[in-house]
C-alpha cells in the first residue's frame, strides 16, 4: 500500500473545495499519510476468510412504506437559507457546468 | 460549412454508442423520505430535513421504489443482486443540497440484462444492459439574468421539490454493429424503455416532463479493412450528450455528433472525450466540461443506509407481475385486431394502444374503437392541445357509444353529436343521447310521413325512381334526413321510399 503523496492531498482538497496553503499541504500530507498507512495495516491483518464489509452491523432491508408524511412549509424550508427569492433558494452565479 | 452528412459519416466510420436512461419512478413519496413525489407543486413545499440535506437527518429507503427497480430490472432481463448497497457520489452543484447524490456504484441492484428492440421495418436489435441502479433526482435550478441559460446568469434559484425523487438509471454496454441504423436503434431503445415503464406502471413515462431522460454516448472508429474483424478495432474517443429528452432529439443528437466527429477525424483532429449539451432549437451540441480531469466523484459506500437484500422468494413473486413485453404485445394485438401496419403505427404513435385495448375490453370492435380514438377524439385532443388520455372521455364511453350505433339507436352523425356532449361534460353517451334527444327516428309512421312529404315535394324524383332509376332515391333520403335533423336511420328511409314508389330494392 503506497503512501499518500502531497499531490494527492492537493487534488482531494481541490475536489472538496478546501482552500489550502503550501504550508497546510506540507503539514497535512505527512499527517494524512500516517493515517492512511495505519489503516492499511488492517488489510495486512485480515485474512482471506474476512470479507470486505461496508457496514459493521449485520442488518439489511431497513425500509419504510411508501406513505406521504408532512413536508416543511415553504417558509420553514427557506428560513435558514442565506438568501431566498420567489419561494426558491437563491444561490450565487454558477460558474461550472451542469453535472 | 462542411459537406459531411450522417450518411457519409456512416459510410466512412463504424459507430459505437451507449445510452443512459433515467426513469423517474411514480412512487407516492421520495426515495429516502416521506415527502410527496408529485410534479408541479409550489416550489419548496415538498421538502423536509432529509431531502434538504440538513445536519442530523437520516435517509430511509422507500420499499416501493426498490420493488419498482427490481421489476424494471427483471423486465430488462437483468439479474437481481442478492446484496446491493448505496453509495455517495460527491460533487458540488446547488441542485444537490447535500453536496452528494445517493446512488449505487459497485453493487447495483440490477445487472447484466438484454433487451430486444424492434425497428420500424420489423428488424430486431438486441441491446446489452450493463446495469440498472437506484438513485435520487436533483432539484431544479432556474438561472436568473442573462438569457436564461447558465452563461451570463447573475444568480440562480433552486427548488428542491424534485430533489430526492426516486430514479432508476439504466446503462447499456457499448452497442456495436448498428452501423447506419444507429440513430434508429437508439431511438427505438429509448421508446422501448418508455413503453416498458408504462406497462409496468412504475412511471408515467412522459419524456416532455422529464420522467424519462437520456444521455447519449457516441464514438466513431475506423471501418475494418478487408479480412480484419470490426470488433478488433479499438473504440474511438466518445462524447456524452446530456439530457436528450425526446425520441426525435435522440436521433437528431446522434446525427449531429456523428457528423461532427467524422469531420474532426477526417481533418486529422482529435475528438475530445467530454460532456456535451444538447440544444433542441438548433439541433446541435456544444462542449461542456472535459471528462478527463473533472470527473472524480469519490464514490464511497453510503454509511447512513443499510444493504438492500431482496429475498429470492420476493424476486420470484415480482417476476410473476411482469407484463407482456410491449413489442410482443403489439404484435399480438395487431394480429388479434387485424390492423394494418399503418393503423398500428398510427395508434402507437398517438399513444392510443391501451385506450383502444380498454375500449375493446369494454365491448367495442377493434376497428370501431380505432376509428373513434384516432379520428374524432384525436382531432379534439389536437385542437385542445392535450393528449388523448387528458380528454374527459373513457374507453367505456367509447364502447358504449359504439354499442348505441351497433344497436341502431343512433347513426354515425348522431354518435359524433353524442361524443361532443360527452366531451362537454354532459355525461355518458347514453345520457347525452337521452338528454339531447338524439335517438334515431325508428318509428316507421313518422318516417313514412316524412317520406310522403318529400316525395310529394319532388314528383319528378318519384317518377325517376318508378322508372327504375333507383339511385335517384338518394335525393329523397337527403330530404328526409334534413327534415328529421339527421335523426333518421338512412337505410330504413331508403326502404320506405322504395316501398312507397312501389319498387323493390
């Protein structure tokens, strides 16, 4: 398992829209690499008989019935929005393209 | 302008395409919360902490959405995974309140299927399905300022009513071998998916409302030289045209992209692997973001949701609810109804098949049901700018109307008047016939009186008839029909005329 590079951290920061200085990158690259390497040790310990798992609790199919429940009012929905207009959330100009 | 055309592009290159279809499910509630899933409500009135992504809120899977996804998967011949899970797809865009979309990534619920699509000339083309997975829809952005598009907008407004609505995304394998019929096959594929979701009753299938939406991938590769296997030729770089939301637009988008890419390739320029936007008004695409660097969604398993593990018994039970494949059903109905190719195609294009079928089930003869839906009612729908099923008339009404004609209570002309009454909200055909007094005059004495009057008024015609020119009776029939305001049975009138004239018909 290879360690985390500084360029990986810069890329992840950009994807997560986190603004990082060069000093931040220097400092966090080392710290994050140590964390990733530690977690990677688990893979060494786990034998072939331990399947990869995403959920620690052995539960499944926790569903709900398709029954309508009350929604928020428009006023309540918009109450904590920084800005609203015409019953909608007002957001800054979108520079990127539609995903 | 280049002289490149779709046909020329297809002569020189071998097209490979793929389609992603998003189907909006018609569950009562959203995918992960109990907000109503309904089109057209006031903005932000069908939202709650879950679909607004407020801190501390937790999603819970809608059981009906899982059922719909499995039924759709089974209809596409897919295997249903014994254990599937949700994943977070991370990206920043204001129509996603959480900054991620809950989707499925490495363990989609439905995988590896295939679907036969039938082209207009009856040729069958098999499309390989890679997967059909569950996810949630995004909210709706309105761009303010500029020209209403994203470019030049001063800001945007977001309505999250659609955010969290359940979707099934169906992804094909790369489709090869369609050649010059690529655009047709793509269109037929999406039409087939639309028909299937409607037949399953899991979506209204309305492309104009965005209930079925398609993204179209296309690439061109060189044609194999003699002795070379076309399948051994590597794929070219592809473009992905987003949100192509009508059947016609799918064909047009493929025509445009094939032409554009062929032009680039022949000029020795590279095709860039990228997302492109479809413009309905100009029938063209423009570059969106380039895929190579921008796309990294950092998928990871959704920790707030548990795996979906449908029991084999449930899956088999659902398999038992899958209706007949629409293409097979059409072939069967065409045969049963003795429709011509044109009759059938017109009925399908008018989306009238199930209305005709329901009318037939209610007792109407197939040709009669077709005549009403494709004639008078199609005209009315067109005049009113609505679809057939939006008209205030039911298949039962049509069957009843035709029944009244068949019984001789009314003739065709009166039936059209009765239908007008039904469309005006005056009640069932029988009620309208009653209230408007439309019944055919079948009382012979009344008809005889009218015939006598008409014959007396036109003695020359009577002479002609008696002279053997039986066709002259038409003038008298017309006069009697006029006198009875169209309420006489023309056949019976003619019989009476001939009797009175002493001539046997």
